C-alpha cells in the first residue's frame, strides 16, 4: 500500500500486475485512487480476483441474497450422488449433501452478475473450512490427515458476514480508482497497450516446485471444472509459467532446446552450468525430478515476460518484483540477479535488489541447507 501511495504522489497513474493472483495489488491500487490492470492465466484464480473486484456492489443486497441462498439450500431435498474420489475422501456424506445443496441453490439464482460472482466466491471459500481433510503448507489438500471442520451453514454465514464487512470497509476508504482483471498471459501481455504502465508491482511464481494448479484442485473438482488431477495439465498448467516439475515432466523437448532460447543469452553460461549440475545430481536421487528442465523452462518464460514488460512499461516507468532465489537439490540459482540481467537485456536501464528477509533458515525436514532470501527487485525503465 505504501508503494502505491508513493506512486500516486509521483503522478504514476497506471499500475500493472502481470501476475495478479487473487487481486491484492488491484484492490490496493483502487483504494489508492489509481488505474490498475491485472493479468492472471490460472482460470480459477482469475475468477477469484474478478469476484473480489465486485466489492462496489451493495453490501446489504449481497448479504440478503446470501441469506436467501442459504434458506433455499436448506429447503432443497438432495440425495448424495457419486462424486469424484477427491470429494468423497474430503467430505462425509452429510457434509457433501449440504455443500451440494448450496451449490444447487447458487446455480438456481439469476440476476445481478456481480452478486452471482460474490456468492460463488463465498461458496468456494468455505470448501476447506468445511472439510476434515488436513491441509499442508501452501494449501495442498491431504485427505489422509484430519483437522477440525465447520458445518457448512456456519461456515457460509461467517464467510458472507466477513465479505459484507470487507465491502463496507472498502467503500468507506477507497478513492475513485479503477481496476480490471483479464485472464491473460504475462509472457505476452497481449491485452496491455504499449507504454501504458507507469508502475508494475507483482510477485511472479517462485522457482520452488510449487504446483499452483494442484493447489486449487479441491475447489475446481467440487465446482465441476475438472474431473481430477489428470485434467490439470490441459485446463490449468499449460497456461502457467513453468515453475514446477509436474509442468515439464511430460514435455519431450531436450534441455538443449530450452537453453538455446536467444532471450536467455545474458544468463546462458550460468544457467547451463546450474542445469548440468542438477542433471548429474538427479540421477542419484529418488524420483528423478526434472529440475533441469523446470529451471530452464522457468527462465525461458520469465525472459519472455521481461521482453513483454519492456513494451508495455512507459518511458521512465518502474517495475517492482517481489521474488526469492531458489536451490533445487541444493544447487543455488540467483534468481534476483538473473532477473535483473534479463531486464537489462530487454531494454530496461538499471536494477537493484532490496532484501526483505531470509528464507530456509530452519532446516528441519528441509530438502537442503542452502540459505535463501526474499526481497524486492526494482527495475527502472
């Protein structure tokens, strides 16, 4: 928020978030009275962000519709039908019945598109609190572990009341900013006019093997958007930056083809050395994770991002990436410096890195003992 207020004071009116996620930067830009545009290729996450941007709807009307939806769900006579295996493992039959009734009541409601999206958001937001299935770090679902769960009626009431309160707060505080979210790819920024952005604030995926597609599998399966894990490759992963081994495991292109990408020339020798070391270590490790392909594909994708950002950032514009480095198999990749070098090669003028914190300092149960860091990469246009 401080950076956005500072940008407003400097007269930087147009803010771009090419990795918008669930829309935090867009909402804060609106609050600061700026024009903001977000890009998010993950179809489910993009829908979450689009729903959150509906906060200007009437809070009272939203709460009334939520209560009517809940009453309708309680009146519905539903039978527990066969569900995808993940849903059956995550919910007891009685809970599944109540959640399916809420979903059916939501689908029967027609009218204001903004209220429909907000009600969808409320429904998907309660799926994890209502499940006794455990949740790992970064929201992976673990059906073989358990936690305390809320009844669906309680969770839905709490969620909608919280959203009502958040909408009231935003409407009291926000200036007259405008924000929009497009389901688009940061590697091309195709929907962004040339020279539009005065300021880019974003946090791209880290090269840490986190599967952003799998992280939303429960919600997408419940809503019928996928049938199971096997659908994630075509429905979600193919749209995303290659930041996990699951993304590249099925690819047939050899490592050399990735490294030959001309946009990688500024970091080619260092990247090739890291990838070769990973390839050697991989042969002695269980699972043989394709980290060399992941890392090469990741930097190939981010090189394209920097090239596209140079087109859409105005002369004198500024870019801020919140990013951390990486060390698959304990082989360090200086992500922040390589990003800076790719930015310079794309036509930006300068870069500097501002460290915010250390990472991976508590090494119990970790895969390696390489200290990592996180901070802000500032790039000047």
